[in-house]
C-alpha cells in the first residue's frame, strides 16, 4: 500500500490544500485497486478527508453508505497502526475477512473467540509493523498485552465503529464502552473517529462527551433512505404474525431478514416459516460458531432465502439483494429498529421495511430491559434475601425473592456482582460477600439505575407509538433523529398504502 505523505503544519494554507488533494488522490487509487470503485460516494468524501487530516470525527452515515471504507482506506494509506474498536465478534471477523479476500493481509482481529495463541500471534504482528488495521472489542482495551503491543508502534487514530453503542450499552452491560476515551489518551492516540448509522442528537452529545472528542468534524446524513418503503401492521396473535411474514417472504423478489425478540422464538419462528414453505434458517448468538457461519454463508450465497434472527445478525453483513427486513414484534428502541431495517436495499433499489406488532411484545421488551436495568426495589429485595452464610442455589434465590420476576432477578444479581457485593461460586451458586447493611447504598448508584430504567422504558414506548401510528412513518423517523422532515413521502403505508415495491 502507498504511504501517506507528511501533512503540512497548517492544513488550510495553499500547501495544505495541495497536500490534501494529493492524499485524496492516493485514497482513490487504493479505493479502485482494493474495492473496485472509481470514486468515493458524495457522503464518503468529507469523512475520508477528515480522517486523512487527522481530525477527531463523528460521522453518522446511513446503513449501506459504506462507513467501513471511510476508515479502512485511510488506514491502508498510513504506515501507523489504526485500532478499530468494534462491538461484535461477527462484525470484526466479517470486515477482516472481507479485506483479506480483497488481497489486504495487513489486518487482524483480536477477541475472545480466538485461542490465546492466535491472539498473541496477532498482537505480535501488530507490534512488528505487519498490521495496519487491528480490530478489538472494547473489553480488550484494558489488556496489558494489548497495551504492550501498541507501545511498540506509532499509532494512528482509534476508530469506534457502531459508536451509538457507547450511549446505548456503555451505561449498561458493557461499561468498557465508557472507557474508550481514557484508553485513547493513555496510549497517546493522535485522534478519535466515531462512526454510526443511527444517533439522535442526545446520543451524539453523549458520544462526543464520553470519547472526549476535541473540536470534532461532525458529518451527519439523514438515517432514512429514499429507496426504502416503511410499513407496519398488527396481528391478532404470533401465529397470525408468522403467517404474514411468510406471505411477505414468499412474494419478496430477493433475500429477507426477519427479526424476532428472543433466541427461543427465533428457532421456533424459523421452523414455522419452513412449514409454510419459506426456506428459513435461525441465527442467534447462542448458536455454535460453526452453525452461525454456515447460516451466514448460505444466506450470502442465496441458498437460504430468509434468515430468522435476533439482533445478533446483521452488523457488517454486506448483502446487497436484501429486499425485505421484517420485525415480528417491536424491538427495544426506534434506533435499533431503524438500524436493523436499514439493512434492506443496500444496493439502492426498492426494498420494504415492515413491522408486525403482536400481543405481549411490549411486555416482552420491558422484561428484557429489566434484565439490564432492574428496579432499585428489585435490587434491594435480592440484596436482603442474600444473607451471609452458605452459598445459595438459583432455586433458593428465586424462593427468597418471589416478588421479583426472573429477568429482573437476573439483572439485580448482575448489578450486585458488578458492585463486588456478590460472587458466583460453583454450580452457579451466589454468595453475599459483605455483611454491612449499608453497603448496597455505598456501592450501587440506585438513582442511576432508576434513570436507566426510565430511559429504556421510554425507548420502548416510542417504538410502540411508531408501530401504532397512522401518519407518515418517514416523518416520524426524521423527527426522532432530528433530521429534516420530508414535505412529501409517498413511500410509506401512512402516505401511499399501495406505493413502492410489489410486495
């Protein structure tokens, strides 16, 4: 790969402008050679320019706009090491594998799905200068082995992919997201670049503040794309909802992704769809890695017409011919819905995004939210039940906390373990570590729990309102994300029920 030239001291002088034009020319040559594209898309150009200039950056580009290219190409121009913090193992592996298939071997991913030997080999290659793009999970950033490897290299920017997770997950079950900015400062990274497809103004502010971005270039495009037709409906039962999905999938002229709320429902829905004549396969994070890879390869090759999936499927999946993304039941937020639905029509051709509401789905999402944001009352109840003494088995904990549901009880146990008040022992037993009755209030921020729970329930209420609305869905999405509200839509069931695609 070509090495980037040295940037002049001032990027706004005539010399600086010439330097940037030269670097963009080199970037286009890499784009043609590696990706086969003649030029960057209009929405990619300012992002690539900001990356080349070394500015802190927040880029909100719609799904399918080619976000990964915007940081991969500058990284391949740079002799320094670019670290990409990514939320999912599948996403890291997909992007690294995609680059290798294009002939780029200066890339590696380090995550818990690899053996210790493979992780060590990847870090050794990064330290020796053989790697220019290193993908890591946020939890790896505290690893001494990683810091030692980075200490032997001149670092380029740290890229945060799917940066909305900083706000969505950083308060919750992946607090490592909130420490990315500290890590970047500790290793002396010269810049930070955050990328996402969906972010409300509040989430954008949270990302900038959490990462500590300094006078960032903020490049934002509307999350909605004109080729998508948005629609929603209500089914009287889950069985009726599955029947509707089957009819849509059979009439769909391309591939379909069908989202459901839980792993168990994912498997059952895929089986029901097969009985209705749809070649469907389940995909969720609980499947063995081999099975997930098999489903993913079959879907990309066209051997599987529809993937019935949880939210574990889709990030980084580059499948241009997805003509339908349908949801059976509401997801946990409008941000999650638009992110997942936006995987339809990545080739710019018409595609449909359909949401089927079924009874009990709001309650399901509230129960799922309780696993991550238990109420302060539930945490108090579980804490009081976990008296000092012998470890308690799960059934004993459940018996002592009859007033707390199983999902919320699991969330309370996780909160207490994270605070150092409980320890999980053999056979999944729980043991209370501290006797002092006021330890809970000193170690757990119950007010933050309450606020987090209110945020989660508010997100569920907003997506439920969207599903039940009768007006323009495109306008509702635009208002939620702070984008310009279209004057004329004609591409949703609220404005033109028969418009758009033929199914």
